[in-house]
C-alpha cells in the first residue's frame, strides 16, 4: 500500500463551491481506476473545524505503484496542474490498514502487538485481505495526523505501535477505515482515518469528504504490512 496526498491551498475569499462542483462533476471518474484502493476527495474551509485555510487536499491509498504512476503521469493529475499549478505530492509507505467499525465488510486484521522502544520486533504477522468489497455508510469526514519520528526512536517498535494505533482508530464508532504510513525520506508518520459522521473526536486535522472512490478497497491488505 502507498499513501499519497497533495494540498492545494486557496485564497481566504475563495469560493469553495467551485471545488464542490468540480468534485461533483469529476469525482466519479476514479470510481473504477485500476490500482486505486481508495481516494478521499477532501476539503478544509477557513474557520470550520479550526482550519486556518481553504484547501483542496485529496488523499489516496494505492494498491500498486503502476496505478499511482499512471495517475501522476496521466490526464487526471495534469488537469490539477493545468488549473492550480503543480503541487508537491507527499508520499508515505504503507505500515498498516484496517477496515472500520462503520464498514460491513470489515474483517479481523492480525493484531498489532504492543511494543515498547526497548522491545525488538522479531517477526511479522501475516497480511490478510478482505474477501469481498466492503460497504459502509457515506463518508462525511476524515482526520489526518502527521508527526515527526524522533531521531533516536527504534523504528521497529515505532512501526508496531503505529499499526496498533491504526487498528484502534478503526475500532471507533463511525470509523470507515484507517491507514498509517511512514515517509522514510523525512521520517514522518501519518495517521489517516475516514468517518461516517462530521464530528470525530480523534486528534488531528479535520477534513470534509466530498466523495470517496474505492475501486479496489477490498484488495488493500489488512493489518501490518511487513
């Protein structure tokens, strides 16, 4: 699994109805996109949920690098570049994914063993996939939390704890799914979760979900991915 996001920060007086109409017109185009596990079409509006900015910031979970590359080098992303300029694309390697309590297709992911920073990680739990396409209530909101990994942190223990946190998020009422990932270039971790209500209580930046494309969500491997 590969997590990806770009952020397009817009003027304070920007009419966010333009973005809503854009997603309403074009969001369905990725509903059957090969290699795409999920794409959440996200916005933040200045003054709502403590957001300081207006922003369009879609978040992707890719099953394959070929799918991700075909999007980035294809007409879909070029349309973003043409209309808004070329944004920096953030990318994180997948650590774990879990279907949520709000998804009828949720299966039991392998438990993420709790570890302390002094506990070595000696084995990996097997990865499983859901056997059929999951269904859930309509996505209303998403939460993203990013954090720097301190330089002296034992990475195996940190990744195990990160996976456990993703599983905890997915167990909360209203959670549709949760994913956690790490960028080893900047050593940044990200928690990302999608919810079926507008007021999740978890820590992080809150986004509105305008549309959720999930063409290969059932193929996203559940549990730890190492």
